[in-house]
């Protein structure tokens, strides 16, 4: 049920643009890939640091 008092947003009123949707999906995919790579690099550096500490005790 739609309310008469609530205006619709500009994005939902018109048709979606396939190119913008494609760019947004690719940008989100790249951002999540970079985020995952950064987490992996950070985990690897922390692991190497603790390994180095254990070796030098």
C-alpha cells in the first residue's frame, strides 16, 4: 500500500540506467576485492611478525 503523502524518490520514479547499474556493480566488486586483499596482507604481516618474534625469543 502506497501513501499519498509520501513522495517517491527521483531514482525510483524513472527507469534504471543499465550502464550506471553495471558500473556500480563493478565498483562494488572491485572495492570488496581490494578490501579482502588488504585484510589478507594485514593478516600475513601480523603472522610473519609473530613468527619472527617466536624465532628470536
